[in-house]
C-alpha cells in the first residue's frame, strides 16, 4: 500500500510539474502575447506543441479546410479521466438529448464549446484562445475534472490572416495610437468575412460556406451545453456579455434565460474586481437563427455572444474617444477572463446543465406538429440537402388531405398531398429548431432587433406549405425524380423544362462546352407534352460542328441529374416551331462584376460565390478604381452589387455605362446600386414618395428617450411580402404569377413608366412574415421589386430586393439567372 501510494504521489507530482513546465503562448511564440498579431500557422503550431506536451489532457482534431487551404481545428481538453472516456461522454450527451437511442449512463460532465474569431478582423479572440487553454491546463485545471472544453481557436482563418497580414505589414513600430493612422483603416474588403466575403456569423443556419458545413458536422456530434461566440465591437464600447437583449425567441426556455444571467453575474465579479466596464441586456438579441449564439441556443445550449471593444480599427493599440488607450493586451485579457469564467460556472453547475439540457428536447408543447411542403422536385431536394446538414429528420407524405395554416394564402387551408411531398415533423429531438426554421411568422416580444425578423424556409425555397397541428404520417424515402435520360441520334433536338437552379446549372455547363441552346418565350406543345416559357431546346442543327453531340449532351445531363426529352420534329403541335423568332438562341454571355471600394463586399462575395460555386459559370471581376479605363465592349453583362456609389459614379462614368448599354449591354443593378440611377437622366427609375402625414409632423415633439422606438414605424427589418409577377417576361420564366420576396429595408421605387414591371407590390401591401412599421408600409404602395428598362439596344435590370442576400433565399436566384441569360439576349460581341 505504501509503495502504491508513493507511486501515485510521484505520478501526480510529475504530471503537475509537467503542466507547470508547459510553455505559455508568450514563451512558445517568442514575444509577449498581445504585442504582435499571431498568424494562423503559428496558432496551429502552439496547439500542436501543447498536444505533444500533454497528450492525455488535450487532443487536436482537424475538422475541415478553408477555401485558401488553411486547417480548421478543434481543441478538446479535460482531465485525463474524462479524455479517456471522451467518446462515452459524447454519446451519453446525445442520448440525453434523444439524438442517440438508449439511456445515458452518467449525467455529471458539462460540455463547453468556445468559438473564436468568426470575424477575421476581430482578432483578439484567437490570441485569447491560446492563453485560455494554457490557463485551464495550469492555473484552473480543477474546472476540467467535470468539464469537457471544446475550443475552436479560429472559425475564420482566411479572414483573420487577411487582416493580420495586412496589419503586420502596415503598422508602425511602435504602433501608432492615432485613430487617423493608416494602421487603423483597413482596405476593402477588410478582414471580417471569409474567402468568399461571407459573414460566417450569419451562416450557421444556411450553411452555404465550407467552414460552416465542416463545423456543423462535428457540432452535431456533440451538441454542447454551453456555446460562446467571441467578438469585438467599436473602439468606444467596453465589454458586452450575457444576458442577451430582447427579443428572445419563444422556444428559449426559462432555464436558458436564467443561466445566462448567472453567467453574466459570474463575469461581473471578475470585471468589477479589476474596474473593467461592461454592459448586458442591450443590442444583441436572441432571435435570428443563423448566429453563433442563437443556432446553438435552438439546439439546446446556452448560446452567448461576448463582445470586446476593439475590432479592426484597434490594431495593437488605439486612443479611443474617451481618451483611453485600448490595447490588444487589454482585449485578449478580457476575453480570456470571460472564457475561464464560463468554464468555471459550467463546472459548478454540471449536473443542472445536463438535466436542463435533456428537458429542452421535450417538444410536446409545440403548436405545429408537422410541416408539409409541396413543389418542384428540385426545390424539395434542395431543402432536404439543407436539413441533412443539420441532421434534421424528414419523410414523405403517404397521400391524403392535410389541413392547417396555408403559407401561400396566409390563412387556414388544406393540401391534397402526394408521395412526393416533404414532411418535416417537430416530433424529433431537433423539433424546436424545426419550428424556428419553418414557422410562418416569428413572435416578436420587441420590434427593436439586431437582424432580420423573417426567414421562413417554405417562402425562401418557393414551396407551397401547410403547418399542421397534427402529426402527418410519412414514408422514409424520396422517390427518384429523375428518369435515366435516353439519347436519340435521329432526334431533331432535346427539350428540358425551366424550373430551378438545377436547370440553370445544366444550361451553364452546356454553354461552357460550346453547345448552342435555345429557349422559348412562348409555351408550345409537342409529342403530347406542353413546355412553358423558358424551356431549353438543344437543336441538332445548331450543333453540327459538335463531335459526339448526343453523348456530350447526355453526359452533361447525367452529371446534372437532368432528363432532356428527345423531340423527333421541330414542327410543334401548338405554339411556336423550333425555328420561330419566339424561340431564341442563348448567346453565351461574357459577364463582369464590379468589386472594390464603393461596392458592398458582402454583396460582391454573394455574387462571386454564386457564379463560382453554384452556377459554375465564368465571370470577370473589375475593380471600381479601374472602371474608367476598362473596355466594357468585351462584356455583354455588367453586374453592380449592392453598394454605395454616390461618391463614385460621376457624370463621365455614368455616360460611359449608358453608352455601353445603348450599344447592347445589359446592366444588372442590385439593391443599393439602384440609388445611383434613381431620378437620373435616361433612367426610368424613381423613388417612391409619400406626403408627410400629421403623425410625421408630430414626431418633432417625440421625447429624446423615445425616438429610437418611435422610429421603428419607419423600419422594415427583414420582412416577407407577396408580390405580383408578370411571368410572361423572360426575367420571370420558371415562376408562378406571384413571388414571396424578402425586403430588408424601407427603400422603395415607383413602378416604371416606360419599361417592364416584372415583380411588384400593389395597393396597401402587407407583410406576411416579419416586422414592418406602419409608415414604412405606406411607402411600398405600387412599388417595384424587379423590372427591366430598355435603353437603345440594351437593358437596365433593376433588382430592388437582393435575391442573393446571404445566399439563402433560394427561390429568388432564378430571377438573377434569367436576367443574365434570357432578358434581351443580344449578340455575343457588342
């Protein structure tokens, strides 16, 4: 017994000494942490070093890779005993949530996930991640006895290195604290977004980016009890931590609210002792589901945002407006403090966290039990791909009638289902997330919110839907919607309907392979089938020079899951024949997109990602500083992303664009870009104006404290509206005579006097989902959503509501594709 005790004592002492000998980040990196920005590869090096030193307490896992080939890492750390049982702890947690079958054998380990640097230029948090791990393994290792800590040191390595590399090559030595110094002014596009310039903190639910997709795979393997997203805000702000602001989504439990407050009070204890300022319960609410605090919350966690003053402007140190020098050392120290405090209070409440986490997954009180969705097979498949990313279960209807809330009519209705209709039930562990994503209209406890207030998936995917208060029985498998295509070497050509992005991808690949394609502007019937406007026709006679024509067409069709129909004659039963002027050649467009200063980096990134990763069609990016010297005649299409062009589009540049359009060019202006043309000579676009009402005049006497809330009546915070659509116009091919649009603000334009009003709002439009103030609604009367104006031989296409916004409004993307390929399709060369 004495020898055994001596051996154990010696082993414990050796481990303790080994931990004490662990190099701090400063010791390992060779500079005091916070006195330089650490590049991503150095961060990786430090965690690999710690794993090598303490392999029984820390494990590294590469869960993905960015577009620029930087590794995405997770760090697992806990006590040696917990690390030996890590898989059992994980499985127990999923059993507690009902995600895995069986009963958990233990209920006393807290799981805390800390995510750093989702915004690349909020760079202090990655520095803090290293110091946090070091302190947990040395000074605070007692917290690890009943806590598994999972750390993502940098969610956005591409954006962070963009910022860090710029700052390291730009900053003065010593750093300059003057706010006007160049090291406090990032160049476009800044380090905030990822490679494709997406805001990864708005991508959790929509999972459009490789970083998010990789993260969700491992996040769903764990479903932590606590998730913290570390951020930075303006240089004049102190520190923000939980509890969050209203509105809280209604699915958030009383326990989740209460424990946020307990965590906040624990942080306050440490901040008060140091005299550090902080605030809570303001600005940062828990509603929009695609944030790093809300998404985990709807998956059962205590999801929180921590915001440190600083951001990309702060650099290594800056003099703020209060006369205080805010340093990187300050910022990482504060983040380290809240990180350790979070682990501490989680450790103290491990059993309660487990119990309440399990309780969260009781979905018996949810009003709607099933959401039934009906529509084109491509759209159904696209939605199932999103559900698969979140590991949300679904099935397909068995047929029969379903009653409930009808999304299209915004009232009670019924649906005669088929076996191809998708059914998503809330009777599953992730039922509350299902409710959040699918609910027709989110309940708002407060109209002052941080983001959009509507995102309902049926509207976003263009699917008819019924929300039913009853469980709808399902089959498990989707029928194969694509028959194996069969070529016919004696056919005149092949025809395929135009309904979805899948068809657009098929068209894009045909054009890239120099296969000529036509589209019809009028319906026609042939061989017993009617084809609607926009249907694609691949005529053999157009492709005489294409070797192995049939094989090429069908190889492309098979790779895109398309089923072209062989047509034996160009003579139609009714409607235009194949040689009709109403059946036009799709001239492969040469497309340019504006980038750089004055453009919204987010909007440009959405378009860049769309062309490269979704449509797979080549584009040329032209920096705004080069536009004056650019030979526009090399392009058929010029896309202006959302942006702020008032200081850019002078008279000479505007005249250059107009001359190019008149010669046959096609200008596609999106969202804020329209401001540059409204009311200008030769452009038919005008802002919608409403007379000031008596109420508006009374606003002059509103009290100072009430002004912000009073102003909400002029706001539209991401609301959904039902629009009328002229689907005989090429811009709307593939759509019904209505469309649900996501409107992000109150900017409004009148209907075009000369031109085509393709999608628009009529008299007294009402939001079907989301918040819209009374005064803002008045400005939308008879307003444009999408339109085309002819100018000479060319066109200007106005896209008022950005269909590419965060790349999640799937049903809007075909409007943009139509604008590129179909609208006023002119000669290949201008």
